[in-house]
């Protein structure tokens, strides 16, 4: 548990926060007294939990839907953020998904474009658009969600997704150097196999059980396992000398 005032007077933007890992990250920032712009995914009203709606009515959370696959989707999202905040202290680029499992020889241009646009281009666009607000912080942190598959290559059908996460990891390292003079730190959280809707869609129960057995900690991860690493990387008091790093959160699934 972090100190309940760790992010007092801090403005935080979390994308892909209507469910899964992003939702838990948003919840933990709210618990630490941050003001949080919560990107609810493509739909404003998808089964959002009570705590978010309560925080919205107390004006601690600001709920903004945006489809990053739409033309101007990221631009309009950043414009909405600029209406709410005059500076951004923490940006968590977390929206993304595998989209589907596409065998290399059958991958269509459309599928390729979708995976790249959502998982890598949207991160570049949201970051670029919010840079003036991040610079205004003086001690901002960007935390990007990548994946264990950026290092391992993932499993069959996820080549483009895995490569797009590797792109984001490398992009983050380059930004860490470039933005250090602006007082902006840039790091990544790399989840292993985390039980969210993600694997409901892309992995069978048998595949997940097989994976579980290979994990030294003998269990799949949860959003609650991941979220504290984001808060750690966001807080200058805890990680002020850490930038350009990827922290693997995977129960030991990858030890190298
Ligand atoms: N779960 C894992 O094992 C795992 C492992 C490694 C990395 N990750 C990464 O962790 C992040 C969060 O994943 P999760 O497991 O929490 O999955 P999730 O529950 O499927 O959440 C994905 C989030 O991305 C949003 N998103 C999807 N398509 C979008 C679009 N076109 N425009 C805007 N937002 C869109 C979703 O919004 P909607 O509700 O509208 O779909 C949702 O908020 C992703 O970047 C994922 O690649 C997950």
C-alpha cells in the first residue's frame, strides 16, 4: 500500500483504463489522492465500476472515451485532456491489445495496420500531443505498457503484436534520453500472463494452464500484481533516479 497522499495535487492520465490492468492502475492512483483522467476505452458506458463513477462525481476522476483506431481519435483524446488539466504529471500509455492471432502467411494488410496503429502509433501520437502538458509538470513520468512478448516474441499468431510492444520499449528508451532535460522520466511496465479479458479472448484455458505450470511463482498474474509498479515508476520520491527501464512483472516467467 502506498501513502494515501502520494499523488496529492498530481494530474494523471491513464489510457485503456475502463477494464483490466489500466482500471486497476487508475484505482490505485485515485486511492493515492491523484486527479485521474481515465480513458474508458472506446465506450464511455461499458460497465464502469462504482468507485470510478463516485470519483467522477467528486471531480477526482474525469472519464473520457476515445477510439484510437478512428481518424483523429488520439488527437481528440489529447484535446479532451488539455481541457481538464493544465499540466500532466503522469501519463500511462496502456491502451492496446493483440486484436487477434494472425498466422504470418495469412496476415492481411488491414490486420497488420490495426495492430500497429493501436499498439504503437497511438502511443506515439498521445505522447506527442501531451508533451507540452508533461513539460509543464517539471517532474513528469511517462509509463508505457509493453509485454513479455516484446522479449520472447510471444506465441504463434502474435508476431506483429509482440513486435509492436518491442517498438514501444525501444521508443521509450530513446524518449528517456531525449526528454530527461525536460525533467521527464520514461519507463515501461512489461506484464507477463495476466488474467484480464485479454486472455479470455486470445488464449484457451488449456494454454493458460500450461503457461501457469512454467511460471516459478506457480500462478498467473493479476491486474493488482501489476498496478503498484506503475505507481512506483510514477512517483519521483520513489523512482526519481530511474529512467529508460523496462520492469518485468511476470512471476519469474522470464528470467534472463
Ligand atoms: N493481460 C496480459 O496478459 C497482458 C500481457 C502483456 C501486456 N498486456 C498489455 O496490457 C495492456 C492492458 O491490457 P489488459 O490485459 O488490461 O487488456 P484489456 O482488459 O483487454 O484492456 C485493453 C484496453 O485497451 C483498450 N482498447 C482496445 N482497443 C482500443 C481502441 N481501438 N481504442 C482505444 N482503446 C482501445 C480497451 O478498451 P475497450 O474496453 O474499448 O476494448 C481496454 O481499455 C495492453 O496494452 C496489453 O497489450 C497485457
